[in-house]
């Protein structure tokens, strides 16, 4: 029986960047990206409520979210008590990364003059191809949608995860994240009783640049959740290395 893995994207809100992660899904796991709605209120509560109505049917599932998708996924999990096997947050939004007015930030992000090198440095560990892909998705968003998400980001408070963490959690922090401070995130997330925090040498776009390491952490946490303790190595983890 396959385990459904629903993927919640970051600020760009599309399924386009999950290819590297989904392609490494071990046998028995079926990934499906769930785009963020582009209309209406772009705050995490409103987005989670709308997504809960259209989430594919699954008795139990893993919920994986990155960056801006973190607060959305934390709230989304509350709509499915007992059904989320594991909530995985990759470099979740815990602090306001860019303290610019939403309108100005939107204009900068969607400007065709935005330097690819700067985006690669901040988000992708220098990977210009990944940075270009991210910019394409941001450029395709309706301006008001991106502005709404940036406004929600500017109102973000780090306590959103402890307030909404009602299921087993795994947090992946990229130690080379230049957008959101790993140290600040660690301070907020480490005290959560039902949360395992794993640090990976990775930039902000961790799922895209270190998908194998992300899967290894997820598989180990799922094994622990089954009450089998942390194994030396699972067969699926070994397959990821080949």
C-alpha cells in the first residue's frame, strides 16, 4: 500500500520545483504537489482552509512543506487530526526575511532586472539554473497574489508552529540558508516536544538541492514513529545513494 506525500510549495506557490525531490521518492511513496490557491486572501489561515477542501483523499499521509508553505501546512494539518503521519517543514518561515513593504518587495521580485546571481546566492546555493526556474514561477504569478503573500509574510510570527503543531513533526534546517536565519529558526523550533530537528548542509531551497538527504531524514523519522527506533540504515535509504 502506497503512502501519499502531499507537497506544499513556498512563496511561488506552484508544483514546478519539486521534481528533484519527487523523482527520488522511495518505493511505496507517491508524491503529489498541491499548488497554493492564487485567488482571495493569501494569508496562511485562508490558504489552509481552501486547500483542505480540495486535498486529495488519503486515509493517512505525509505533509511536506517548504518556506512560506510552512505556516500553511501547519494549519492544514489541523484540518486532518490523526491522518497526518508526519508534518515535514523544510526551512519554514519563522522570521520576516526581507523587511520591505509588500508592494516594493513584489516589484523587486517580479522585475525582469532582478539579478539571477543574487537569487542563486540567497536561495539556491549558487545554482543559477534553479534560481532562473524560481524567477520564472514568480514572474508567472498575478502581481496581487504575490503582494498578498508577501504581506502575509511580513506579519509572520515565529510562534505559529508551536501554536499549530498538533502532530508528529520533522523540521529540516539548511545550515547555509541565507534567507531565514537557521539560528533563529532553531531557537523557535527546537523546544517543540513532538518535533525532530535535523540540520543539513543546504541553502534555503533544501528540497531541490539536497533531496536525497531530505528523504533519508524523513524515512528515519517515519521508522522512529513506527516505534522501531532509529535504524542504522534502511533499504530505502541505501537505494537513495545508488
